């Protein structure tokens, strides 16, 4: 089974891959929303959540997928507003 690792330019400095494609599945990780696409700090949970979804869309697109292809999403217990 083939495996492809995607590392987006905006997170190449981080020690993980934003997406790993194995067969027909794409596994994503490490999506946060502390800053918008212009680098402005996001301070509310609403802003951060919206940015996480935008970042996830970008990651999926780079791997050839869309949000409609997502079958499971997990948020860690105790996940709090990031600062």
C-alpha cells in the first residue's frame, strides 16, 4: 500500500505532517487556528474554530480531497481556547 506525506509550506517548521495519505484514506493532524492567513492573532473561540476549518480545507485540497469527504473528526478532551 502506498503512503504519501504532505507538508504544507506554512507549517514546514513544525515536527509533524498535516496530512498522510494511505491508500484511499487521508489522515490529518495538528490543525490550529491561532492566526489568520494574514498572520493576525485570533482571540475568540469562534475565530479560531473558523480558521481551523479553513486550514483543514487547505490541507484536504492539497491531498486532493474536500470537506465533504471527511468521515470523522476528533477534538481532544479538555481542548480550550488557544492563546
